[in-house]
């Protein structure tokens, strides 16, 4: 008879932990949450101190029956859900369902799923932390109050299917405020003047800086003409050469936010995809004879803290692999961010000796790419600083100053392994200037004036929005990805060229929220609510008090909104296409799975048409056009436009030309860095090519099944 039952969230995690604990333990999965507030009603008794009404989640009956039976056959039950508020709440719900004592030592937590960490955790179980549970309950009830009180108003005044939420409403407002900035932006003219010079025959560039030591801007063509006249016939003479050494330090290991940002920049991953892959790496991957191993530490964290053991392991690896020159004198530590809870370590590999190339055969392509990013970032964070030689040259020409700057890497340090990406377009290439000395006269090849106009602030990418939300204290690591997903599903924003653009619907809902619920969309108010939840977690304030203070003013605003909010009529956007059945114009509609075209004569005419993106390739089965579609889970795949007559589908993006060997269909298989692999589906032909903006595919999967796709009016939804 096993001595204990261990309950975790997922089968993968159960398998990994079971290997470390041995035969004396039964490890089973709850498959996530087992209880929640009901979907069909508020589920919160406001009059009874915001008492929640929890019910068993539909479909969990058999799982709970199995857990109850297993719990009766053992001496002790351990609850090993994830080490955060969410995991604590899952564990607490399980104590209620299995009739366990939450004050008994039944809870085990670990930041990484490795043999030592797991065994250490089971050697020191603790009671359920009710402060963590209450913080989670308060968040859940706050979100339920906002969602279930405001959403019905939006249904009546705008359209059905809408929702409001504490965090999502602020995220939408940020996107809309940025769009307003862009619309109201007035471009300003400015000019640059670049001198193409030669020092002892070596060419380089210098840009106009100002007059004398004073910086000046060239605002119009007249100022440029005056400068060019001033330069006429004047020699370009080196006035000052400044050389110095600059150190560039490595960035900290990943937090949830920075991981999502960097995966978006370097890998093109959406936030939800990043977190899905990170969860898989955390819970455990089969590494051949080694068995299931958790490859990274817990991936929901706002801390850059790293354990001493991990630091020393990294230092040993760096010294052995790169040499002692790449090792700083002492282990690196990073300052705690102002609003960080610092509950867990930063995201890092559980062992730096599991190099990405070593585990690559056991990972999917995308798992490998994310693991490599995490591994390189962590190892680089413990490496020596880079040393750069910089050179600044000021050049005089008739009283006008031109400046040239350059740098060269003297010692690469951490840059030998990893350099952080950026949202902004920057030239990362080092520019080496030729040797120059004060008083040296330079040859002039040409002088190039250019007109420019200032640009509006850029729209938010996922990475930039996550960064902004973190800086403002909106949401927490576990909320970023679901928030971005929700605002798109609701049709409030769309992604165009990987940047968020608000829809007319999003702007209409935001206007109502700003008018009747200004606090809900106020950045500072939302950040203060997050701080209140943190105080609950720390045991400094009762969770019901936070809810009472919130509902006191919220209920008054609800009454006013119900009385004064007027109906909003949204006109459908008319397309250039006409209905195939009745000839009336087709209009854009927002459905459960995104935008589609529908007849403007609805309900008399119910014709609909999907919005498809052509690939330019032909179907290998019937010769029809292959178009981009989306599965129920939102994954991109490719299918024949003649569906349902032709059911050809593929996860791999088709190439708009036939195979040069057999004339078959070519598809993109993904490649490394700046290369992509193109392969034939009918013969052995394959070749590497330059990238052409290929859409991110679902690697390592078979074709989508009927269970994964639903076709409505010819649209794969």
C-alpha cells in the first residue's frame, strides 16, 4: 500500500514528480482547477460578506471521484499545485472536496521540478496559506463583480457577447489612448546633413551637430541652404578626438514579462504560446534514458533573484566553457524591481549543464527555441561585462560642427553568448572610425542633405504592451497572456503587422467605460487594486474589507450607468464585395472566431463568407487555391478554398511555386535564424532559402482533424 497520495495539476507534472518520489507515492493530476464560481450566475452573495458559491467544474466529476477513492487508500495526501496564488487556491479547494484539514502539513511547493527540489519540498510540507488563498479569492470575486455587473449593461446598450474586466479594460484603454496620440500627431519637418569624408584615404561619415559647441537642429530647407552656403569651400578639420572605454553589463535572467517580450521579439511567439511552451518545459520533458525532467524553474515570476547554488553552477560552466576571463569576480545579483513580489526565483534552466544542443533531440522545434533563449539569457547574466572602445570625433567646417562616433568591441564578455533584443529599430553593428588627430584636414567626398518628418509613437506590439502593463503595475505575471487573448477574442482590438489596433467596437465600449466607470479604466486605480491584493497576501488586510471598499462606490456607479447609459449604434463596415445570393453589399462582422463577411440584407439573406488570405499556391489534390485559415484553438493552418468539396489541409505554409523536381507542392518547414527550409510534400526535394515573412506555423503536428476545425459558410473557424 502506498503511503501517500500526491495531487498536481497536469499528467506531465505527475509523471516527472512520480519518478523522483518512487513507489511509495501515488501521483495523480487534478487537471487544473476543480471548483469555481458558476458561469450561469454571479455566484457571490454580496449581502453575506461577499461569500462565494463554488461549484464543481463541469467534466471534473470522474476526476474527483478517482481522487476521493485514492485518498482513502493512503495515510497522507500532499497537494503539490504550482507555487503561486492560483496553485494555493487549487490546493485549498481540494482540501474541501477531499475533506482534508487545511491547517495540517499537506501543502508542498517547489520552484523547480528536479530530484533535490522535490525531495526537499516533501521533507518540509506546510499548511495551506490562507492569506494566499484569500488574495486569489478577492481577485476572482473582484473580477466577477466587474464582469457580471457591467457586461449585461454592455449587452443592452451595445451588443451581446461583450465583456468588461478590471485588467482587460485598462489594456484596451492603453491601446486606444496610443491610437489617439497617433491620430492627433502633427509631423514636424527636420533635416540632417551628412558629410562623407576620408581620413588618409579611409572613408567614414560625420553628421551635422551644431555650431561650435552648441547643438542645433535644422528645421527647414532654408536653414539647410544657409548651412551649405557656409560650408562652401571651407576645409573640414578635426577639432577634437575623444577616446574612452565603456562597459556594457548583462541583463538579468528572465521574469514572466521579459520572457514574453523577448520571445515575441526574437522568436515571433505570442504571449499565450510562450507560456504554454514554458509550462511544458517546467513540468517535464522525456530526455531518453534520463526520463522526465523539468528543464526550467517556475515560469510565473516577477523576480530576478537566483539561488546561490544556481549561481555557482553557472560560474563553473562559464569558467570551463569560455575561460576565466569571462567570469566576473563575484556572482552577479540584480536589484529587486520596485513593485515585484519576489516570491520565486527568476526563470532559469534547472541545470546549465543541460545545454540546448544536448536536449534538442527530445524537444519540439519551438520548445528547443524557447529553452535555448532561457538558457542563454541566464548563463549570460552571470558572465563578465563587455568592454567597448568608443571614439567621438568633432570636426570643424566654417564654424559648423560635424560629429562622427564609432565603437569596437575590445572584449565581448556576455555578448559572446547573448544580446537582448529591442522593440526599436537600432543599428547594432559596430562602426570603426579610422585613426584621426586634432588639426588633421579631411578630404570631402560629398555632402548629403536629407529631409525628414517626426514620426508618431508606435502602436503597441504584444511585447511593448506587456512591458507597459508591468511598469504601470497593471495585472500580474499570470494575467498578461490571458488579458491579451481576451481583448482580441472580444473584438476590441486586432493585430495588424503584429501591432494592436483598436476596433470601432473597442472604442465604443471604452468610451462608455470612461464615462460611467472611470476608475475601472484608470491606470493608477487598477495598480492600487493590485497593491491591495498584495496586502491581502501578506496578511495585512482582511480580503472582505478590500471588497467592501470597492463595492461601496462601484454599486453607486452601476445605478447611475443603468439609468443614464444610452444605446450605442455601431454601423457595419461595408466591404467592396457583393453577396453571391442577392447582390447586396457584404459587410464586416465580428464572430466568435474573428471577422467574417456577411450579407447586409440579414436576416432576409443569411449568406456569409470567410475572410481568407491567399498563399498563391495551388492545392495538390484538385488544383484549387490554398488559403490561410484558423483552427478552433486559433492556430493557423492552410486548406483548399474549395472546401468542403476538397478537404486538403496542412499545418505547413505552402510556397507559391511548384517543386523544381516533380512539380509537387512546396511547403515551409521552418529554419534557423535568417534561413528557412522549403521541402516538397511529394518527393525528397528540400532547400534553404532567405525568409519571406512566413507566418508562424504549428510545428511538429499532424494535419488538423475535423475535431479541431469547424467550417461555417466555407470558413474554417
